[in-house]
């Protein structure tokens, strides 16, 4: 199951701070490629536990409703939660 979660990129001296509103979590990166990968990793890690426990993954917030500062950029980070199928299976 692929989902494209909105992320807020806030410029800082050495790159960007990334806020993932649907998971109420922050990460950071040096450039756009790094920021996108860091956001995907954070979302994947935060989403796999509720999925595994049967609680479900947070729903996507509409990108146009994401609050942000004037200098921020709001984009999406696509994560495939099925990519890690079987990660928690024990042998």
C-alpha cells in the first residue's frame, strides 16, 4: 500500500528540517534528495508498528490544509508500506 504523506520543509543553515504532520514527527536533511529519503524513512518506521499491531496507518492530511511558514515548502513523500512485508515474521 503506497501513500504520499505531506511533509513541510523548513530551510535552516545546513539544509532543511522536515516536519511530518500526520505522524507529528521531525527529521532533517542536507538537500532535497536527502530530505525526501529521510522523510520516507521516518514515515516508514513510524507507520510499520501500527500496521503490524493492526491499528492502521494515519490517514493523509490534505496538502492544501497543511499549516506552514512563508519560507517553508510543502511537498509529499511517497512510502510503500508493503515493501517491508514480512519484516516482523519470525522464523
